[in-house]
């Protein structure tokens, strides 16, 4: 098992592209939007929360099927389609363009993991189990949230 180094990155001027508008995308967008300069979601369908965030101006939602030109302005890509073949194809496109990519359904396609995030004032903590035990990472995240209350 590889251990992943926790690195905190300034995303305030980064364009983050989410491909897929389901429940996983919603959770991740809610976790990351206050750190990010720009979030775009490309998906033929989206959860109501995504549409609400777009209507409020927090994110941009483009209702359509993904095509490779959607990667043109992206700095970081989050793939949440739920379709294995599509996820593999998009991850390959990202690699050819040297774009960091996270594929929610397959850790072997990820350049980085999306951590559990705890934020209290200026303190930010990220928790990961290196993709091995999501339940344990969630439990630790909950304990740290409780500690920082």
C-alpha cells in the first residue's frame, strides 16, 4: 500500500472541473467550493443541490455530455460519472494533458485522493486512509470535527 503525502494547495486561482453531477459530486463541491476560484460541472443531469449552487452563482453548471474540449480550461479534474469505461477514457485524456485527476469510482485512476475535510476558522485538516479504508477515514474525520468544535 502506498502512503500519500498530505499537501495543502492554494486553489483560489484554479479551475476545477467536475464531470458528473451526482451525489458524490455534490459532497465534494460543498467541501471544496470555498477553497476554489472556479468550479464547473459538466453533466447531462445534475442533483438539485448543484443546480441551486449554480443559480446562486457559486459554481457553473453546463448541462451536456462531456467532450474533450471541456478540459481546455481545467487545472484539476474530478470524475464522478459512475460509468467505468467513461471514467477510464476521461482519466486517460487528463493524463495526456498532464491534468491532475481524481476518479471517484476507481482509486487506481487517481493522481490524488479527495480527503475528508475539517475546517474551523483558519485551521484546515485533511484526512485520508490512502484509499484503503473510507469508513475509517470518515470516523477519524468525525472525531476531529468534534475535537475542533
